[in-house]
């Protein structure tokens, strides 16, 4: 039986998951059961900064600490800049944050579970196949 790759779960999925959106809940439940969820520092920051108050922040911080963590490395920032620049040269602009998340996923050969269509522009990135409807 082949081992399936870990999945870097993007902020867009976490937001939907914590708000109870069915597709995100079902998709993450499968990954939780298989112990395949990974986050990186940038995703953790984005999720936590969306907290509505200190109590929610602390609760969310505790919930996010249980997942596998992939740290950003210095070369990830260079690769993120390359991704950003190449897309900009082609007339496409996405956030530097998304470029950094993509760089981590590509380096570690992680599949990315996202609801954000900006990631569709990034070459070399493997997206988690879910029947989630249109991306945002």
C-alpha cells in the first residue's frame, strides 16, 4: 500500500472548516483520520490573526498546535519571490503570502488543500483534489 503525501492545509480551508462549511469539514476529517495534515508558520499566522478576541486567539492557537508543522527555510523566501516575480511578469498578481505557502509545499513535495484559486497559477504545485465547487 502506497503512503500518501502529507497535505499542507491552506488558510482558506481552515476558515471554512472553523465556520462549519461542509466540504471543508468533510475534506479535513478524511485528512485528520489519515494523520496527513501539515501547516507552516505563514498559515498559522494567517489563521490566528483572524481571531475575534484574546480568548478565541488562545483557543485557536491550542487547536492549531496539534498539526504537523513544516518550517519555512531561507530558500523558501527566495523561491516565493521568484514565483511572485514570474507571475507578475506574466501579468498575474497574487499575494506574497500565497507565494511563500506554495514555495514550502513545492520544496517539501506537499499537496496543497486550498479554496483559493490564486494557487492555480503556480507551476509545480500539486493541489488536493476535492469536489469543493468553485474556488474563491
